[in-house]
C-alpha cells in the first residue's frame, strides 16, 4: 500500500474567459471544479497505475464530502482528520490568449489536538504501508517544523517521499527521507540561488542529499527530469505533447516514482516512470491526473542517459 498525506486540500475552480478585465464585469465561458490537494492527486495517480493507494490528512466539515466522492470515484480509500470550516478555494482564470491568472486562498486552521490526531493516524496507517508520501502546504498557523514531526511518525519500515519546498523541506529532511521531488524553481527558492547549468543543479541536489535525502528527483518541467543519489546521475528528456493543463503534473511524477520505489526499481526506471506520468498528466483536460494508457504510450518512447 502507498499512503498519501494531504494537509492542505483545495477546491480548484478553473474559469475560462474571453479576456480578464479588471474592474469590469467578466462573463464566464466555462467553469470546472477539481477537488484536489497534492497528496490526493498522488493517491489518484497511484490508483490509476493499478497500485493500492490510501489517502489521509486534514479535511473540513462544510465541503469535505465532495472530496470523499471524488476519491470514491477513483477507488481510493481514505480516512481524514476532520475540522470545522471549509476547504480553501483557488481560482484559475484563463483567457483566449491562454494567459493564466491565479488567485489562491489560504488554508483553514486546525486545533492543536488535531495535529496530534493526524500524527497518530499516520503512525497506524504507515505500519501497513510500503511507501508514505507527504506533500503540499500546511494549514494556516501550523509551523513548517510540523513536517519533521509527521515524518517522524511514519513507521520505520515504510519508505518516505517528500514533495515540499523551503522550510518544510528542510524540516522533513531532518527526519530522513528516501526520495524528494522538487521542481527546479522550488529547489532554487529553497537553496536561495539560481542554477545556471547542469553542474549547478547537481550541486543543489547534493546539498539536499547531504541534509538527509537518499534520492533527489528534480523535475525540469517540459525538459524532463534528473535523478541522483549522489553517486549516479541520470537525465530523461520528455517528449513534445499537446499541453492541456499543467495542474497535477508534479503529483503524477510523484505517484509513478512511489509505485516504482515500492517495486524496488533502480534509478533509471524511477526517473523514466516519473517523466512519463508527469508528461501524461499535462495532456489531460479537466482532470488532475493521467490515464494509464497515455502513461504507457509515453513510457515506451522515453530513454534515460547517465551523465
């Protein structure tokens, strides 16, 4: 089983307009709702790959039932720590020039006893999990150090994957992580410097390895990804596809990496699967994950090089 922990779910409202006119009335051409959260997206990706997923994390009373229905539809079992209030709503406005304007809500608050309840739930569920994935933001007012505490709650027999940045990533690394999956921008922001070439990227990955990670899977967006354990470095170039949405691409990469890690795959296979899932995700429309058929089609066309 692959356990995923979502601490900041969100309702993503995507609105299509002819143009976004500030200060004027705007007419919506199309609107879609997605019930997401990075770790929930990972759970759906794991399920679509045919592996067993289980979702946990924080959820909110007023609109949390919609997330349960979305997970039921994907065949993902779940158990949440429930809180008063509503799940945050993020708005993405897209005009006919494909210009994207985002308005992101802040997460709801949770009571201190709920933090302890989630740690206890993770401790129990991870004892039955081969891999535990913790990713995304934190509820309002919760310190980044909570990432360290919840990773310390993970059973020692379960492999650990973190998808976070900044202080949250540093806190997670203190607990020891088997695989981290930043993208290039996140790694630059986390380490406070710009990477000008491949050597800079590898130096950044090595710093993350020195802080407590065993493997770094670095997403380069449309250019593919790099994976390293400090002794071996591999690169996989993506393929050109029609991009319908970039939402959830990183989560698709994490889902595939988690499945491959669970199977004991080597670095090149983890990398190739991650790039295939991330690429397949961007081809989907009005959904936050990939189809298995598209994943397998892309996987066959990818190759990995050592550098």
